[in-house]
C-alpha cells in the first residue's frame, strides 16, 4: 500500500466540516475558473482568427500571381499579363493547390438617380468557383455567363446596394474610369447581393464578368489581370508561394494575400500576444491559489506531521502526502474546468449566444474553433507547472519538530 497516497485521499475526501475543506473547495473553484477561461480564450481566439482569415481568402485566394509592375495594394488595377499554361498547370506539380483562377479589376463608379458610389469591379470567368463565396450571399444568385459577348450582370455588396437603394434585378449605370479618356458607361443588372462583414470588401468590391474588363481595356481574350490561387490548407501559403516562383514565367511575381492586406493580418497576429497574456495570468492565479491552499493545509495538519515524524515517517513520505493532495486538487480543477470550458464553447458553436458588433470585429458572433492539441497542451502544462510549484509550501515540513508539532494548537 502507498501510505502517502492513502493518507492524501483520506484528507482530500474527508467529509467532516473544517476550514481546510472550505479552502480545498475554494482552490478547486479557482482552478476551474482559470482553466475555463484559458480554454475559452484559445477556442474563441482560434475561431476568430480562422473565420477572419477565411473571409479574406474567399475573395482573393491565398496567393496572387501578377505582373511585377502591378501595385501591391488592394485598390489598384493590375498591369495585364498573358495567360500561361505553366500557371494553370501548377496544380499538377503542387498538390497543395486547390484551384487556379484568372481575374482582373477595374475602377468604376456606380450611379443611380439619387447618388453615386465608387467600386473596384472584379472580373471573373465562367469557371470561377463561387462556392468560396456562397456563405456571403445574402439574396439573389451568382452571375450567369454567356457563350458570346459578356455578362450584363453584377454582384453588389449589401453596403453598396443599401447606399444606392438597389435590390436584385434592378438596373444600375456603371462608369468605368479610362486613363486619359472619357469614362465608358454600361447598364448592368444586379444579379445578387453579398455581405462579408469586412469593411474593406463591402465598401469596395463589386463582381462582374472578366470579358467586360477585357473589352473596356481593349485587351485580347488572352490578356488578364492575374491569377488567384486557393490552397487546401491556408497555413502553407507562405511555403507554396515560395515554391512556385521557379515554375511561373519571367515577369510574374507570386505574393500571398497577407502581403496585400497586411493591416488585417497584423491585427490578427496581435491576438496571439493577447492569448499569451491571458494564459499567463490565469496560470498564475491557479498557481497562487494552489500554493495558498497547500500552505493552509500544511499549517492545519502540523500536529499530524509531528505524529507521523514521531512514528518514524520520513520527510519525503510526508511531503508526498501533500503533493498527492495538491495533485488531486489540480486534477479535479482541470477536469471540471475542461467540462465547463468545452461546454460553453460547444454552446456558442451551436447557438451563437455571444454577439459581437460586426462593424468592429468583422463577425456578428464569437466564432469557435476547438483545437484539441491546444486543449491538451493547456492541461499538461498547467498540471506540470502547478505540481512543480507545489514543492514550495512543502519545504515547511522539513522544519517541523515532532515535539513542538504535537503540542501545536
């Protein structure tokens, strides 16, 4: 029989009312709260970063291939490039790539009888994968492309549509800015309306036919603005962007979308620092509570320590009693903390009861992403740190003298 473990269990599960029993429950409660907050911090932060990143990628892909002369900002038109089989065939040599799609953009002004609004008209082709944007479609449908000529339809954001008081099937005049020449006018029909929640997109982008841009710019069918590449795993975009440089024609460059929208991703990266601060604070709270709890238990059990020493128990054995006791408190705190944290995360995932102002956070409700290795890491690291720190209060045991301890009141 493990004497230290036996005594620790008797102390831990003692049903008699005592101050130490209250302290133990208080310590377990504090550990539960700390672990719950840590789990919610990780799941909410991971969900927030993942959701915002996916929104950014959905409109522009993970990697852009453009001319070296194209400006590296979101609102600039691209310098034209010729279609390249070596780019469209990148999927064969790089299995990480999901799709390669051509696009072009052009600055334009939308006009109604009451107001005007500037947009960046993004032209796409018949084979464009609108599945990436389906979750943003509010009403209407996606573009219909024609076999000859260009589609006379346009997709507007909810922000632009509300500003211009437009709805699906309404007609709108669009003026395309021509450098050194008068604007060219077209009348387009609103096919559908989307909403991303990202201000930079909703105030800026409209979607139409790439053939219209080719005609307005006097491009031949083989000229486009660039390619956008979607990957199966966006975490690999930096590596893939570097790998494909040797496979694309001279005069073209490969950049991740993080390079186009650095402010958004810098903001997201700041969340990692916040996560570390919260985890450090919560771990510190759990450690301080456990140390305080164990100090009180050691002082309250001073007579027991003296009797055990008088009976021949070694300091190591007595120390193990309180370490077992601390481990029990930590274990139950972690267990209940995991249950509470994961339950709240699951509840948010399926009900969305925690709402956020979309104009500030780009999402209307807190997003949840449960990453199990992060949860496991929190539990293992917290338990290991707490267990090591629990060695501190047990130092008192070495200084307890049996005769004085037995007389202790």
